C-alpha cells in the first residue's frame, strides 16, 4: 500500500482529532466545565463519523468500528460523570479494539486486509485480484497478519500510555495530550504500514506476474 493510497486514512484522522479538540476548547472558552466539554467533543466525533458514512453512502466494517468506538465512549461518558474517567474510557475502548484486531487474526481474517482493500484497491477488478492473492499466496496473507498484529500492539501501548497522562496532567492539558497521543499512534502505524505493506505487496504482485 503506497503513501498516496494511505492519504485518506491520515486525512480522516486529522479531521477527527481536529474537530474533537475544536469542540472541546470552544465549550471551555464559553465557560462550560470540562465534563460537559468532553461530552460535546465525543458527540462531535460521533456526528462526524455518521456524516462521513452518509456522504459516502456506505456502512462497512470500518464505519461500524468507528461508530462503536465513539458511541461507546459517549455512553460511558454519561455513566461515569467524571471528566478524567471520561478520558480513561478511551483507553478501555482502544484496548478492546486491539483485542478485536487480535481476534481477527485468530479467526483467519486479519482486519488489516479488509482495511487495505478499502483504502488501497482501485476498482472492483483490483479488489478481486487482491482476494485471489490472499487465497493463493501465504506470503501475501502473512503481510496482513503482521500488520494487524502491529496495529493491535500500537493500540495497546497507546491505551497504556494515556492513563498516566490523564491523572498526572491538568485536565485542559490532558485532553489535547490524549488526542495527540492517539493521532501520533495512528500516523506512526500508517507510516509503518505504508512501508511494510507496500514492500510486501510489490513482491507478491511481482511473483504473480512471473507465474503468469
């Protein structure tokens, strides 16, 4: 997967983090307390995800995962009633998402393959070609098993690092720090995926061309 094809992932991440932080600090500047501001930020993230789904007129596994992530965060925010616990629930959710990624490996359907097809394959013919490669070439499958495992590891590390940030920093510093940590984790995983996945896919496609 090339850097160019991964640009949509980066764009989505930047939009989501930027809107969340804008909503939070807009509420704080108007005098609302941190808990209400966090609720507004989480609601903004959920609405942003819904808008993208409607605009693209599609509801796939990626969209469902984002809705689950933000929806669960909003629900837990109402339950906890504490602004630091609201941030802490994000660690729980990202950890659960990491476990889901590991589970996709266990059942033989690594999530990275579906994500790569969604953002990287251009057209139905290329998607079918990827499916054929995945079914016939173990080295091609190994690429996405490794990528899924690395993404799960990054999310688990991000989840663990967020907790000390939440409870050691002032809340108005912890909120942007939490969002920036998530953004940097995603960008790091995206960059590594572009390098590793692109290299592996070139070898797999080259091997298929020689065989043909």
